[in-house]
C-alpha cells in the first residue's frame, strides 16, 4: 500500500486541529468528533494542550484513504512553537495549509506559505470556518492569489457562507469559469497544453486538465484551494478526494541502504528515550543495529507505527513510513539514520529564537532537578538552547515568545514537580569577529601548566557561514584524538565571546601543535604527569582561543525584524513618529484605498513594545506582521552577558588558578 506523510499547518486558531479531528472521523478512525474546546482531541494528548486549546507538540496519526496510508501530522500554529513546525517540514510528502474564512491571511500563514513554496512541498489550501459569522471565502481566495501564490485554483463554491447551513459544491467540467481558470493557470506552465489549446480548444478535454492539475500540484507549482467547515463537515469530502488525487505518495526503495532522519524525541512511561524517524530508504527491523548521527550503531529494541489512529507494535518499518524507535538512546533531533538523506543538508527554514530568560526554581533544593528536567525538554526542543552559568548558579533558556515561557513553566510544574519563576525576558545578541587575531601557548613554557602546545588564529566569516575549523599544521603531527579535542573545545568556547554572546560565524585555524608522548618511570605504568592527554588540549584551547579573539576584537550585533503594518489612513501622521521613537525604520509606505501599508525594520527587543502600543495608535484596527531578517551592529553601549567559568578572559588570573589546581605538575 502506498504512503503519504501529510502535514496540517496553519496560523493559530484557524481550525487546524479541528480539521484533523474531522478527517479522522470522516474516514472512520473515530466514531465521535474530538473538540478543542472540550479538550477531547486525538492529537492534542498533552494535558497542557487540552487545557490551553493549542497544539504544542506535533502528533502523528494514521488512516487509510482509498489505497493510500496517510500519516497525518498535526503541527503547532502558535508562532512561539515554530521550531516544532520546522522539524516536521523535512519529512513531509505534502501539506494542507488551513486558513480561516473569517480572519483570512494572518502573519503565520504568510510565513508558512513562503516556506512551503521555497521547499517545493506540494500543498493544498483549505479555507476553513465557512459556517462562521463574517466568513467570506471568496475574499480569502482572492487574498491568497494576491498575497501568497498567484498559481491558485478554487476547487469549488460556497453557498450561504457565514451560516451553519453553509454548503460547499465542487466544480466540474460544466463550470466554464473553473475550466477557464484551470487553463489560465496550467497553460502558463505547460507549453504543450497551451499550444494544443490555441490550435484546437476541443483537444484539451477536462480529464486532461485534471491530469495536468495533479502533475503541477505534485511539482508544487499550483496550489488548489478547497473551502469548508471542520465543525459541520461541509467541503471536507472534496478535500479528502483532493488529497489522494493531487498529492504525491512517498517514494523510496525498501531494499536500498538505510536512510532516514530523526525529527522528534519523546520520553516513554519509564523515562526511556524514543526517536520519531521518517525513513526515506531501506528497512529497519527489531534487533537491527542502526547508526544514528555520529554515535556507534545502536540496537533497535522495539518499533511502533501509527495505524488507524492507534500506535501499534511492529516487527519492521520500511521506506516512506514514520516510526517510533526504542533503543537508540543517543539519538538527537536532526540526526541522520544510516546514510544521510538529501533533505538532511537543507538550510534552516525559520530563524533561531531571539529571546532568552533565566529560569529560577522557587526552592533552591530543586536546582539539580530543574537542570535534569530542562535537559529533557531540550531533547524535545533543541532550540531551547539550555545554558548553565556555574559561577552564578543560573540556568538560561532561549525562547520565541512569552507563551512558550508559560508552557515551560506549566510543564515543569505538572510533569516534574518543579515550580519556577522567570527573570525578565531579554534579547539574544550575537558577536561577530572584527579582524584577525592569533595566540599560542607552548608546552613546558611558563606559565602554561598543561602538557600541550596550541596555537590558534581566528578570522571573520560571512553571516550564515557557521564556525569552520582548519588545520594549519601537519595532520600526523599529533594523535587524531588531540585534534578532535581542540576542535570540540573551540566550538564549545565560541558559544560565548568577549561580551558573553555566541559567535556564530568565524574561521579558526590551528597554527601550532605539540604534545608529549606516553611515558613512564623505569618501564612502569603510564605516568599522566609526563604524558599529554586530550584533557590538556581541552583545557588549554579556551585560553588560547580567547587570547586570539581579544586581539581580533568582536562587535555585538542585535537581531532585527522586518515588519509589515496595515493601518487606517487617518492615523498615519501619528503612527510614523511613534515608530521612530521605537527605533523602527520605515522603508516603504503604500496607500491601499482608505488604508496604508507601512514596511520597515525594527529591533527585535522593541517588537513587543510596538505590539502593546499598536491598538491605541490605530484604534484597534492596525494589523502587524513581523519576522526576523538579520543582525545589525549595536549602536552605543553594547549589552553584555554573564560568561561561563570555562571561557577565560583574564589570561594571567586563569593560568595562576589552573597552576594552583594542578599543583606540582
């Protein structure tokens, strides 16, 4: 049986989870509709999801549609959980983007559609809530063509929208306006179709148009638009038919070398780690040894797959499917399984979080438990970016927004019994290297107390290039383990620069290397005090790197968001000065009837201030959309961040402290 891994995506409150429940009900998986308001949905299994009525973690549920097994993945809609959506995108064969017929296109809708088109993920659009007061599906379809994608085709009409009696009727070959729209969209992408139609319109029958629509949809060149209501079920039958007709099924050879990716990590009832894996090729069987990431091959002890709404035990799983694996205890989100799939090397789809906060346990005795709990949460969401400051005994986490903070707080209390508070949320900056700097420490030359020689040179790299490590010495001049220790320490140290912020982009070259080989007294056992170890290189590298970085210099950069603001025309005169006071820089102002659209840039740290002031500035009529776009140098006094103890800046003080620690060596 063929398989389709299908994602349901939307802006929060567009009805994404309700649509998932309707699909499961209509295909016979459930005999009763789950309700978001009542907390009875199948995919929102976390207690917190049921309480708040939002999706926090992606959930996989399966059903059979005609001859296709559909693995349906319900994703979060709130922008604070965009990282969860990002992890799902790489495992999808197709997607349904849900848009409310009342609210229309919202900020998250734009972001999701741009990403789906960039990644060429075949997408159907479902205009939901046609039964709600104020619904205007025709307006939404026009807005989709104008703002999201010009290559959209409405697949049906809606009668008496805005009422519970709203009905949806699919278009067919007798609907001349529909076939004309199909020809218009498809002929612009298919020269053969256009030529045949110009020569003889009757040579392009309706079945050929439907076939061309399916082909172009599977190539992510056209986005068909359906309309309906997840609550009443209107229009959902047409959407189900479109899923099997227009979206591609999974491709993959079950006999090929194993290739897949870990897109989520869960914890089982006993605290065991469970890896959610999408297989692109090959087969995994229970008791197979599987390489996940860079760890040694692990023994798969159990496999479970989603089948007809339930999670069932399986003896194997093949290409195209999604499975939960037990036994791969070192698995991390993003790790390749077997041979790295082509999708594994893709760039990030969404920007990293630009906010952080310090998590403070209400009871000091819970500090150790808090760290363990946050470590488990970081397994499920690596972008939390857990950071511990041993000097001040503080733990920081990265965030996308305040709602994510509330969810972390509730999860710690409910699942781990740890009650916490948070310091004020601050903006995450980065440091960029200004010039080129180098430093070296030589073995047995005071005040170096380590049995290692390390020389490093650091230089700037373009934004987005990442940290690269190169050898400027002979590869055979030291054991490989010592080079690995230096590189590992370099990458760890660069998580905090001169001002305490991460240095995401730079080039580091090892210019000097030296060690003492294994030695002993009079053929006795190995004497650590006379022989270099990887620990010597791990301890010395931060010192040398920070000395080189001090000579190169760094500059702190702040995150900047691009904004789009739609406001009534009569408030523009008071709005623009207010934007200036918030350090926003308008770059474009365009009139649209009685309103204006203002575009520009604003520091990330002032986005929330703008959101708070916007209702008063625009009589509640302003619509704001923002997204991270770049980092820019901070003007004036740059903010600093507390540094770890293992990232030394004072060379003399550090060496003296280490010398006292190692004593007589």
